[in-house]
C-alpha cells in the first residue's frame, strides 16, 4: 500500500513538472500539440502508451469535426431532422 502511495505521489509530481514545462514554452497554434506536448509525454513512465492514446485522441477529434461539418452542410443549421 505504501508503494502505491509513493508511486501516486511521484506521478503527481511528474504531472506538475510537465504542466510547468508546458507553461514555460507554451505558444498558440499547432506547435503546442505536435511539438511541446509530445515532448512532455516522452518524460512520463510508459510514454509509448500515453503517446498512442494522445494521437488516437487527436484522430478521434479530427474525425468528429469532419463528421459534424458534413452533417452541418447536409442538413443545415436549423434542421430538426438528423
């Protein structure tokens, strides 16, 4: 139990360091998503898994935006029919 608490505290401290790193180099635009954040994830334990989850999230967001744009164009803004 003590080992689990220590690991949790280490993870929290790592996340705080990552947040501070992001705040220092944060800029608007795609540089944050494709440069800074992946570098921060690379410092975490299990970085490969976190990277896969991060890029799957980006792909999911892109597909969601594309589908909503398609539906918006097809049905119009005030359509009640979906």
